[in-house]
C-alpha cells in the first residue's frame, strides 16, 4: 500500500509544484505515518476546495514544506525517524516569518504532551480520534487568518500587485525549478517614463491613480502564471516562468504599444503615459535576485537612454 501511495503522491506533487502561487487556493500539508488518516483528512479538505499534500517521511515533509510553502501544516507527533516536535523546531524561524499555522494531531493528548506541543510552536492541538466537523472549522479559522496575513504582507496596498518581499519568494522558487528542470525564466523591470511630470502637473493623487491603473493593466496583460510585483515607487517587475528574453521582449513591446494608447483624464484634461523595460533571462541557478535585477536594470537604463517607450535586453 505504501509504495503505491508514495507513487501516486509523487504524481500529485508535480501538479502542486505548478500551482501559480495564487493565494485564492490554499495549500494544506499533512504529515502523518498513518496512511488511512492521511487519506481521510485529504479527502475532507479537498472536498472543501483546498489543495492538499501529504507526507509520511519527515525528511521529505520538511523539504516539501520549504519548497511548496503550505498555508497550513497539520502534523502528527509520532513519526518515523523524527518526531513532530523536532520538525516544528526545525521550521520555526520560517514559520514565524510567514505565519504558517501548525496544528498538531496526536493520539497522546495528556496535559504534558499538549504543553510540549505549544512550547514547540504548535498553534493548535487536535487529539485523535479526530472529530471531522470540529477539525474542519478549526482549519478554516486558521486558513482565514493566514489569508489575511498574506494579503497584508505580500500585496502592495496601493496597486494590489505582489510586493518586493513576495518577489524574493517567487524568485527562490523559480531558481528551484531551474535547478530541477533546467527551465530558464525571465525577469523584467518596467518603469514609467517621466512619471515625475505626472505628479508635478496633475498632483500626487492622479499619480497614484496612474500607478494603480498601470499595475492593473500589467496584471491583465500577462499570461496565467506570470506574476507582477511592485518593486519601487513607479517601478514594477514581472517574472515570466519558462520564457526566454526574446519571447518576453516581443510580449512587452506589445504591452508598451497598448499602454501608450490608454487615455487618462484629470479634470477633463486628457493625457497618456509610456513605460520602458529591461529584460534579463536567468539560466544559471547561481544568479541571485540582486544580480538578476541589476542586469535587468542595466537594460532598462539603456531603454531610457535610447528614447524610452521601448524594451532592451
Ligand atoms: P524616467 O523616465 O527617467 O523614469 O523619469 P521619471 O520621472 O519617471 O523618474 P524619477 O525617478 O525621476 O521619478 C519618479 C517619481 O515617482 C518620483 C516620485 O515622486 C514618484 N513616486 C514614487 N512613488 C510614488 C507613489 O507611490 N505615488 C506617486 N504619486 N508618485 C510616486
Ligand atoms: Mg504517527
Ligand atoms: Mg520613471
Ligand atoms: Mg524609477
């Protein structure tokens, strides 16, 4: 049974890996050596529209935890090779930074065990046998709070695209994919042209409006799986997974044309604005985000120098 199960699980892992990090579908990771428990919990959570990954092996669980960044971790105490407390300890720092709720489940539920669970970083404790209805409302509550946390720290308030902090996460994940599959990805920096003039002429509020419409425009233009980030005042970035610089250049050139046709109004005065972009393809997993952004920035500077409203490699 275990072999078949691990095999099926492997297949499933691939789909989860391709998830586009949209926070609307939340991911729950369950770690337990009791296969029937795993199957039961997975079923009830999937019925609620959640994505679920399951692990029996603690080492693999930790590895997948870092790679897939679940929104909630459900973990048994008694596991082969390592116990649930040790795992919680191991992931504690990451946990605190990303606010991933941990729920311990255990057949032992004496006071000492419960205390130890919370001391080791558990956010909740559910004893086995599990009451499914209670389990579901508890998980739902944790996931709601996780969603609120993510929205507040990963999304830029003004423009409602991902912020720079999330770019760091995504970049790391892209490097991981590059390492595993050899698939290159391209990063692009986009900067509004003469944006200062918009502020000076029409005021800061109109400037803000332009920024937020620009972000919305970018979100609408990109393919599913491409992600938009605000990395500075009037500077945005897009990660294009599985695309090279020439493909991205073509795509961004079209975006520049369409954006330049967009008409903004301020007190019945009409105006338009353009942007420039720099592109860099990451094909070596030693490239840090800082390096990649620097390369894209050099290209952006070139685009500005050559007259703006264009994209350079
Ligand atoms: P270039 O074509 O060379 O990029 O010229 P620019 O005027 O766009 O570039 P510059 O860096 O000189 O000016 C950027 C301006 O963006 C200055 C800053 O006040 C404005 N800015 C940055 N963040 C915000 C924001 O959140 N809201 C508004 N309204 N303006 C912002
Ligand atoms: Mg167990
Ligand atoms: Mg600018
Ligand atoms: Mg700028």
